[in-house]
C-alpha cells in the first residue's frame, strides 16, 4: 500500500500546518508583508522584529492572518465565541478582545519564527 503524502511542512522535527506557510508573519523591507514560506527561502532578507512594530502594524498583520484562515474561530473567556468576521472587527476596533487576538497571533508568529531559527 502506498503511503499518503504528509500534508505538513517539517522544520526541525516539528510539523507546521500548510496554511501557516501562506500567512504573513512579518513586514519586509519597504513595508511589504511576507509569508512564512518567503521567510523560509534561502537568502531571504531581514524582516522587522515583532517587538518593533507599532500597534497599528501589529493589528494590520493580525487582520491579514485572520483573513487567510476561513475557518477561524476561537472561544474566549469573557469574550464568548469569536468567529472570523467578529475577530476582524474587534482587531480593527482595537477593542479588548481585539488586543487579545493580536497578542495571540503575535505569539503564534513568534513561535513559528523561533521554530525556523532552531529555537
């Protein structure tokens, strides 16, 4: 029996869901958003550190990441169920729920970048 192809990218023994490869993780030179796949390419230039981004840029990156996840849904204590549309609205409004979503996405991005760096 033939093996099924693995549907995850492997980096240093960790599986990264394919959707994450296509989502933006940073801003490159000139302010263009770059995806995880682009960051993984050999010789890719530097990207702005997440800590150096303004709250507006962090929100912009988070909105693009949520938009790229059609099945986005999250349950939050105190926030209830947050579907994709509500999440985008909350982030754009810089509400309490939106700020938590930005923080969550930034942690996800940092974990992905750390994984690529071997940390």
